[in-house]
C-alpha cells in the first residue's frame, strides 16, 4: 500500500472559525493527555495502546466546551467594542 504523505502546510489560523480552532485545541489537549499518561507509566509514546475512538470522543466533548468559552470571549469583546463606540472612547 502506498500512502501519499503530502501535508498541507499553508494553514492560516486567522481564517479559521472558533469551531475549527476549538477542534485543533481539543486534539492538542488530547495528545498531551496521552503523552502525560505515557510519562506516568514510564512508557514510550509509541508503545502505548492508543484508542482512536476514545480520542475522537474526547475531542468531540472537549471541542464544544472550548468553543463555548471562545464564543463567550468574542461576545465580551464585541460588547466592549460597542460600548467604546457608543461613548466615543
């Protein structure tokens, strides 16, 4: 089997919406948790028994939480901008 290893490297996070950013953040967090578990068990990362479905479920549940937090911050920023504009600050 031949696998095409071309990776798209020109990803611009400024063009991503909050949901896309939240999914990437959840993936990074999940991988960090796996790496931490490897350290606790004194195992090499490559020797861990990975469970892709568990990681996918983790990403799904964590992504929503991260996205909500990001949207709350965006809403707060928008409120502050509106107040500044209204009062010419």
